[in-house]
């Protein structure tokens, strides 16, 4: 995973446009998430969302990562991200809603 992370960070040196950087930050968020480095994953997803605030998939990934932390403050933030994801993309809201219901079950 360290090599993947290194390559993704190097990709930013080649192309810092919003589209490319967002893809890199989203991928980094996934890598950090797999490694259970939730703080780094949250930071990466937030950087991606800064460029594309209406991307429901990024909001859903951020919400899922926030929910993984099991901290009361983060669970509240997870609900907010899920709600934004559902409002942004109603036609595929079922996936996001199912993530939200799983998170609520642990409250």
C-alpha cells in the first residue's frame, strides 16, 4: 500500500487540475480507509469534496469513513454527509440510505 500511496502523491506533481487532483484524493481516501487510517482518509475525501462539493459519491465515502470512527461527533458528521449525498443524488439514494441506516443502528 505504501507504493500505491507514493504513486498517487506523485501523480499530483504531473496534473494538479481539479479533476485529476480530485481523483487522486478520492483514491488516497480509499487507500487510507483500507489501512484504517481514518483521519487521513477523512482529510483526503474532504480535499476532493472541496473541488466537487455536489459529488454524492464522495459525500457517501466521507460519511462511511466518519461512521467508522465510532466517535459521537464523527457519527453526527456522518449523518450530515449521508443526507447531502441523498439530496444530491436522489435516484441512487438507496445505496447511501442503506449506509446511513447501518450507521444509525450503532447509535
